[in-house]
């Protein structure tokens, strides 16, 4: 600089800014650690702005990155987080400002671990492994429970004691495996597969007591999560305490806050069930008694009606009505018979009056020729012809005489 500038020949500001930019470009990408003191994410903007500060030396730098880079850690990064960025220094000559263009962001220590877990969580959620539709319901009363837990652990004791206290007849298939360390994932996965294939196991509980995030890492391992997701037997996750939430909690069919809670949610309480049975029985008894009382009340109401309270009254009334009808029928029939007898007498009188016998009774006679024909004209008879005369008392033969 001294060789190319002097008080008599100073460099322009623009030239100095260009030289600084050239030197910075030759620096290349670097890894930088610092604390986020300011974070700016504008909706719709493709670039995110951060201010990275070194608390020890009280120095700050502006960091920019594309939104896609920041989204990889967006769930676990906030103001105050310590991060490591892989960035290339950039000099903005027009303003004379220095910034870092980040191509990768990592959290320091535990933060980086949480970021990786968050990325895995988003990926598995995108595949539908956490969806409520794929979760299987637990059986109401499992006959046999598969338990995957550490040997002699408090989690094993809590599950067994609480489950048997609630339902003494419940049976267990226990698989004791390491629940932390390098072999935990493989052995827990193998135990889950074995119990899933067991024909008598109705539900599987994976249980472990509390611990640090690092201790619970096996229960966020992708291989184990896919084994649980592929099981046909319902799986209950009972890892740690209430604040602990490994990814197994999201894949399992049911998440229990503690191993004790798992026992309570998987096995019904025999006392509570007996109380429910008594309540239902009492409710059924009240319902039946109420129905009987309603029907009895209705029956009493029907019996209190006159027609049922004194049914003989109706019979008496009907008997009187029947007697009246019978008398009326008899009178009517008598009148009809009397009228018919009178008509018959009149007809008989007329018949008698018009009868030829009556005429004969008055002294008349009927003459019949030999062929049976009645003589109605003297010209029909010849002298000396034999005729039959019929009178009221009988008949006799006569001979016709000539005209006198």
C-alpha cells in the first residue's frame, strides 16, 4: 500500500474498497462460531439475515443465507442460539460493508443433535409415519403383554407391578435388552420383531426410565422407528418422563408419559370395571323396574275403566237388549203368522165358494159322455145315449131320452 500511495498520490475510496474486496475474496470459505443476536426472516423473502456475535471479543458480523439453508435448522434456531456456519466472506464495495454468505448452519453441541433429530422428524412425518390414520387401537383387555425394557430396571418393575395390581390375571412376555449404548437399537428392534410375531402377544410396551437426550437417542433412531411402524401388533411408547419425547412417541400407536402410565393405559382396573358392571346392572334394574311400573300403571288404568271394572254390567245390558229383541222377534213372528192365517182363511173360503163341489152341494149335477167330456149343450147328446151323472153324493148312469 505504501508503494502505491502517498500523501501526494492518495488512492480513491473506490480503489481501496476494490482492493479490500480482492483480499477478502482470496480468503475463501471459513467455519465461524458465534451467537445469534438478531434474526430477520421476512415473509416471502428468499434471504434470511442474522447478526452473529462473539461474546468474548464483543465483535459482530452480518450473516446472510438463502431460506432453504436456514429452513434446515429453523425449528431449533432462535435469537441467543450458538451456531457454527460455513460461510464465504463478502465485501460490498458500494457501502464498504463486510458480511458472511452462509452455505451451511449447524448448532453447537446438543443443538446440532437436536437439529438432526428435527430433520428426521420432518422427513418421517412427510412419509406419513406419524399420521393418526395408521395408528392401531389397543385391545380392551390384553391377555398377554409384550414388554421390552432394561433388565432389573425401575421401568420394568413399574409396568409389571402396576399392571398386575390393576388386573391380576394379566400375563407378560418380557424381553430384557440394553436401552442405551451402541447395541441398544439393534436389540430393541429385534425384541419388538420377536414379540410382534408372538401369537399370544396382544400389545407391546417399550419402556425405559428417564435420562439425558443422549441416553434416549436409541429411541429416536430411524431403524427402530421403521420396525415399530411396520409392526402389526399395537406398540406403546413409555420412554422417560413427561418432558421427554423421543421420536418413538410419534411413531407408536400410543404414547405414555411414564412406564407407570403405560401400565394404567394398557390394562383396565378390575375394581373400576366391577364398579362399571355394578352401575350398569343397577341402571338396567332401574330401567326394568321403571318399565314394569309404567306398564302396571297402564294396566291399572285399563282395569279401572267401567267395562273392565264391572264387566257383568255390560253383560246385563246386553242380556236385556237380547231379551227385548227376542220378544220383539216373537211379536213380529206372531203378527206375521196371524196375518198369514187370516189370509189363508180368506183364500180357503174363496176356494170353497168357487169349488165345483160347492155347486154340486146346491143340487146341481155334471153330465159326462162316455169319453169323459162334460155335456154343456143338449145338442151334444143323442136320444138313448148313456151318460154319467155326478152329484154331490156320488155318481150314477142315466140314459138320454128324446125331446118331449
